[in-house]
């Protein structure tokens, strides 16, 4: 009679021990608070690294894409300038056919600082000329710091290179011949006018309609005459380069050349465009609040493109 209870007690005891072992085993498989905290810290660090790497990659991509866009625009401008200079028309008839004057403009926030450029006017059979009779067009280039949408000095401003192309008929009827062609529009002129034609250099409808490219922070052209054979003299024309007309500085009809060697036909021109990235443009727009100077920003964020352009035509 006493044996049966003993067996039941032993069975209950064994069951209790098994239960404790199972619970103890489950307790050993669970994470401790310290393990959870360490895992959380590691996860936060990894997420932070991923975010930082992604941010840096996006910055590099934005910077590179901005440079590529600016460089593409510079190539467009350089190709058009090259095309216009290579096919420029020259005549030894006492009239003015090319005028390139040193010019400048100021930047808001850069007190006492001006940007050097060139004001270029010439005649050329532009390939992109308006349709109609004739082929020779009056062409003008102007670099300024204006609002690219309105052509005004208010709002967000950029470096903008403008290119005016007057249609061949208006050029022939109103802008060529004596006396209008004695002097082409001087630097600072806002229009190329003559007869019934008056064309804004930066363009109208809307203002700034002659927009060519932006982000061009520098536009320079150095002209050279034909070599005189003397290795001790230079061929580069100093100052303004004006062919023909009342104030000519180069060519056989030069009124008062700086030296006899400049009374020769133009041989070639060296065109230099300084292109600035979008990041540099943003800094210049906020120039008053950044530590860098205008020259420092252009030096850091700019890229210079140069090209030698030979004058294919010779004065007749």
C-alpha cells in the first residue's frame, strides 16, 4: 500500500525537474539587455555610415553633373565663337568690319571689383542665321552679370553670355555701308541700330532673349596679326582690336597703329572662356556672406577653355 504513493511522488519530482530544465534552457537562449544595447549601437553606427557615404556620393554627383553641364555650354559657346571668327568678313574699303574692345562689369558684393571681358562686334555668314535672302549677318557678343530670365539687374543673377545675330536683309539694308559702318557699336552700347533696324544686344521679347550660355565668368580674345619675320617682336595686338573705319588699330588702313607691324591683316585669335560650376555660382550670388573673394571662388570652382582660331578670309 505504501509503494504506490512513492511512485507518484517520484513522477511528480521528475516532471518538475524537466520543466525547470526546459525553462532554464529557454532562459539561456534569450538576449540579455547588454546584448540588445550593443546590437542597437552597432546598428546605429552602420546606419550613420551608410547615410554619410550616400550623402558624400550625392555631393560628388551633384558637383560633377554641374561641371559637366557648364562644360557642355562652354563648348557650345566656343564652337559658335570659332565659327563666327573663322568666317568673319574683312574688306579694305575704309569701313569697319570688326570691333573688339576691352570691357568690364561689376559683381554685387564684390566692392571695387570688376570682371574683365571683351565686347565683340563683327560681320559673318552665321550658319544659324534667320531664314531669308542674303548670308552676311551683324553679330555681337556681350558678357554680363544679369538675371537670365528677365535680363535685369534684380533677382537671381548669373554670368550670361549673349549673342546677337541680325538677319541678313536688315544687316545689308540698314547696318552696312557708309556712314553707318564707319564705327560699329562701341562697348557699353545696348543696341545695334541703323536705318529702320534697332536690335538689342541682349535681346528683347522677353528681355535677355539673346541668351547663349550661362556660367561663363570670363570671356577674352587676344588678336594676332601676321608675323613680320622679326623674332624680337610680338604679333599680339595690344588693347582694342579694330579693323577698318575711323579708329582702326590693325590692318592696312589703321589710323594710328601702336607699331608699324600691326598695320597688317589679322592672322588668328586666341579665345579664352572661364566656366564656373553651379556651386561656385551659388557662392558668388551670396558673395557678401562668404569668406572667399570673387577671384578665389573663380579659381577654385572655375575651368578655363582656350582655342586658337585662324582667320580664313583675307581682306579684299
